[in-house]
């Protein structure tokens, strides 16, 4: 996991007017050793800041100071394994009739991990005070993200630091709404982060613009009928014909033909080398059988 922790510091220098907001990016790298994970696995990671400590060192002889910041992170994540499988949808026996019971299950197909960027903005009220000024935005974060179909909703919350002889903090909640570009019909593990903050027109009617990045897993949800129980029925009559010619329907699959003739799919294709699917209905499928003869 590679990333950056963004640290915002509000510094007020003595006898030098208004405070200054300084933004620093602290890079980090974390590794988790998992034997079964490869670079092709899809992963979703959520780093959290558990705490931070700040130390200020002052050198009065040089009239300088330095700031040391230590950030404690907790990195949580999920790794998704892609599994390709062929579910058993049907069974048959050459010797007897087979009765099956099926159960409908829901499965998810992973289309990929996606990120989309969009912007939201809000005007900050200064209470018609011409002497007020928006200094900066503090503690901005995304909350209450939820997805209903393709529609993502949530809110950006932040504190606006205002200056008018004294400093005032105004809490602001900005609703957000965005349509996700989904390939499938479902998304999960939705995470949002503010990547950029811009303040326009600090006096009179300041506007705060947020660039938001939302990451999510794009999934296709589908139903599948899987076999729950198999029961054995009455014996099938033995086909003692040396040659069988089967006239298929255009909708017949190789599996359905195999069941009808009681011959394996490989054997059908071995004898009928020119057979291609989907069928036209004009084909003639030939099967040869070895039969016992009596003297």
C-alpha cells in the first residue's frame, strides 16, 4: 500500500498579521505478506489516521523553528480472489432416469476496481459583514456515503475559519450526489476522499470547491440455478441400434444432444467433426455403437 498523509497546519507568526495554512504530504508505504496474493488480485484499502503528534523545536539564536510530525496509521483492506468455475447445472445417466432439484443462488461477477473524480462546491455565508474574510478550510472529510442503484449520495463536512478582528469557526455540511458509471448493476466497498480544496473570492462571497475521488468495486449480480439434490429413477431401455441418426433442433446444445443420445460430448464431436454451434437445424448427427451378436 502506497500513499500520502496530508497534514494541514495553521501557523500564526507573531506580529505578522493573519495566520498561514501550510499543507504537507507525508508519504508512506505498508506491506502485508500474504502467500496467496498476487499482483493480479483486486484489492480495496482504507488507511485511517489513528493519531498524530507534533513537536516544535525553536532555535532562538537563529530566530528559527522547525516542526516534527509523527502520524500513526491503521491500514485496513480486502483482497478479492478471482475464481473461474463451471457450475454443475444438469446431470444425466446412461443407465437410468435422473431427477434433480435445483436451488436459485445469487452470485457476483467482478468487473473491476474503478475510481471516478467529480467536483462539489459551496458558498460560505459571511453574515453580510464586509470586514470578514475566509482564511481556510479545516477538518474536511466525506461522510455518510451510500449507493442506491447508480446514484451515490453523501456529504462533505468541514469547518470554515473566518477572520473579523477575532477568529470564528463555522461548521458546514455540503450534500453530494453523483451518478456512478457502472458496467454491472451493483457496487461495493465504496470509499471517498477529498483530493483537492480550492477557495475562490475569499472576501464578500467566498466559494469553497472540493475535488472528490470515489473508488468502488463494479459488480454484476446474477441468479444461477444450481443442483441441490439428485435422485435415481427407473432404468432406461437399452438402445441396440448399430447406427443412430439424430435430427437436432436449432436450439439444441451439445449437452442436450449428449443426454438425448446417451453418448459423451467428446464422442459426438469425434464422429461428427464438422458439427458447429449454434445449430441451424439442418444437421444430421450420426452415432455408431458396438453391439454384441449371437451365433
